[in-house]
C-alpha cells in the first residue's frame, strides 16, 4: 500500500526521471531481496528514502532519510570559475545523506532507525571532503569550454537525458537513483551509458574554438584509439581507450589528491596506459623512459604543474606530461611536417616566443621556450656532463675574463636562436660554412640516412632533431619519440662528446656516431679538413656553440664558433676570439688550449 502510494506521489521534483518500481532489486533496494551490501528485514524498498507524507517541510520528493548537518569542503581549482557552492537542500544533499557516511543507513524521520546489517562499499562513501569529486549544486559559468545552451533560458545540456536541476548541476544530473542499469557496463545508476564520454560531452563542448583546451577531442588519439584495456584496476568498464574516453583519466568521485578530477597527480594519471602494460595491442612505454640517466623531471617533480600557471615558467621547475601534451587533442603523427610546424603530439598546448604567450603554440620551439627561454629561475648549475659556457656550473678560472665579455643569460636559448649565428631553428641564422651537408639527410640510429624529410642548408630544423630519445622510433629505434629521456647528457639522441667513426656516410656502427655527425658527415668531410682532423678528440662543443652565439658575427663566430671556457684559457691579447679571412692562413684563434698558446694560431 505504501509502495503504491509513493509510486503515485513521487512524480515531481529531482527524482522524477524514471518509474519508481525500477529500484526494486538494485543496490538502492535495502530489503532482503535487493542487491545492496546493506540489508534490512523491512519489506518495503521505498521507505529508506521516502515517506507517504511531507515529514520534512519544503523538501521534495517526500524525503524521509535524515539529512546530514555537516559542512562540506567543496571542489575548487585554478581553472574552475563557477564558485564555491556547497550542496544545499536539493537532490545532492539528499544523496549525501547516505553517501557522505555521517548518517547511519536507515535513519529516517518518520519511522526512526530502521535496523540494517552490512555496510556500504567504501567506494560509495564520498565523505565530507568533496574536493576530489565533480562539483555539485553549482551554476555553470562560461569558461569557453562548456555547451552554450547551459547559459540559455531555460538552461539545458545537449542531451535530453542529462538535466540541470533548477539550473544547477546536481547528483541527479548524471545519476538516476531508481534505475541502476541505464549504463549496463558500470551499473552506477547513471542516466545513460557513458561509453565514449557521452555524459561528459553533454556539458563539456570540444567543438568550441581555440584556446578551448578540449578542442580537437573528437578526432584525437584518446577519443579514437581502439586498444583494449582492462575493466578493473582503475580503468573504466567499457573495454577500449575510445569507449572509456574521459573516464580513462578522470573520475566523478573520490579521485586522487589532484585537481580537475584526475585519477592521478599530473604525470601519474598517464602511467596506467603509457607505462607499457594494460593495453592490447600494447603501446610504447613512455613512463619507463624516465628511469634513464637523463630525463625531464616529469616523474620526480609533482604538484607543480597547473594549466593556469604563468608562461614562461617562473616557479618550480617541472616538465609534467601536460606541459607538452594536451591529452584532449593529441594524435599520432602522419607524415613529417616541415619545421618548425607543431607536431601532432603537441597539438593545442601553450607556448612562448618573442610575441609572448601563444595559446595554442603553432611551432615546436614555442613549447620548449616555456621553460628554456625567458624563465627567470633557470638553474645555475647542471648535472648533464662536463661544465662549460654552454652549461656552466661555476665561475671562470681566476683572471679569465672573456674579451669580448660573454652576453647575459646564456641559458636563454631563444636569444641564442635569434642570433644571426645560430642553428636554423627560428629562421634567424645565416649559413656561414660550406660544410652544412645534412648528409642528405639526417643519420638514423642504425647508421642509414633518413630520406623521408628532404633538407637543404636553408631548411629549419626542430629542437627534437637533436634532443630526443636515444632509441626514438622516428630514427629507426625501438622506443618512443621525443625528449622524454636519453642515455646521453642534455637529452641528446647521440652522444655529444663521442668521436664519430670513420668510413662511409653510413659506415661503422650506431655507437660510433656523435650527435653532430647526424647532419654534418663528420667522418668524410669535416674530419679531413685540417684543423678538425687535428682537434677531433676534443669534441665539437670545445669550439662550436650548439645553439647559437648571442651577439655573434660572421667573422668572430663563423660556423657557430664560441669557445668553451672550461677547456680553453685566456691568451695574451684576446680571450676565445676567432678571426676569419678569405683563405687558409687568414683564419685563426686567440686562446690557450691543450697547454699551447694560440696568440694567434693561424690555419
């Protein structure tokens, strides 16, 4: 009788989305025949939540379970702009009367305490700290990433099954407490299946234009990948990366201590899939790269990255995955874009250049410049090999004052690449030598030449042509591409200091080639040109600056000459100065090296 009356009376308010008898047998049915872990000898499933009369004034629909009087700690983040609204009297407060864990199950107003046995699953207890759950009782604020109909009158989502409650996002926007299996994969009382992230995109809109961080989701790798994933161990229940969609990285409730409902703090959210396991077919193990001797601080610095942080980075040094990759819009590269165009894996991330912050970055070097250009806290020491003017870790020897003086901020790679004497990354360099062979074309790890990307001495190159995995698959290696980590200092693909092998342009073994030999064919051309052959054991960077020479000119700094002050010493007249004449015998150096004074030494 009570059940029949309730079925007629509960046709309005926040719980009016479904036939009320649908709750029978679900985990919200606390009778002996229900599937809930909590059981009671009471034979009516409805009375645990509802009364046949209005026992709590101004609360619909005829609510009977005792409400919690607790004050909740609510969700907030640097990218959340809808205000700190605590769950008030409404559907979310009603759900929390059980799910915050502060009130006993079966504690009613009209019928007192209904005897129960068992306890709720720990995952279903949200607690009073809601900072790791999706915000509720909130009026959406337009941040450029939400469906615009949320701000219409009346406000609606793009999916009729997903409803705002009095204009707000509440628990019942996504959950129907009476129907457990609208989403048969999860059985989580959702209003519809969330396969493909359909619940999420009812409010979050990837189609809105840049700089919307979600833009590109529909065709991105995470929305289209068919790799199978487990249905346990933190993964969603839909079976593939594409089907799990948003649920791969984000959870609605009880996430890790991370903002934006991520399941892991920063890069830890990427590891379950990109750690070399769980996927079928498997993908390359990027997380494993960070165990190499030289690596970006992605796994060692946590809690530092924030998508709202200022650019360039002037706070804690870090390189979280999301600093370089936007998981909503990244996708696999097809073909080889011409430098400096952004690669597919870096799509829709922020960057920095001479014009300031770029949202999104359109050139690869802009992404690197977020940390390696105008940041004010670039480190004053280096753990990446020997000391030098390129990577200083201490003062010059007593009395060794450069003449002319070294320009300020040698760590500002942007200034180096903007010099007319620089590697051609930004387009500012002027060819200053006839030995810019580029082979053709760049040397692969296995000693073959990469002919897929035609290059000339006027071509621009990428930062990652030098700084990349020492086993990058784009260079015929077996590992992931990109500057995640390397066996060599400075995250270089080849050793900067190893003398290259002799022989043909593809001769020798892979271990016999230095970094510069990747483009300059050191074995056949440069090493046989007198001065280079004589100094080959000293390493290219003893004389050449690999990025560029701030304030350099074609006479003193021909071919990126900028002497390494940790190797060379002051001569009588000048320090580290090179002069360039038209013919042999009119070129020479002023410095002291290998114990011999060059004051000058002509070649």
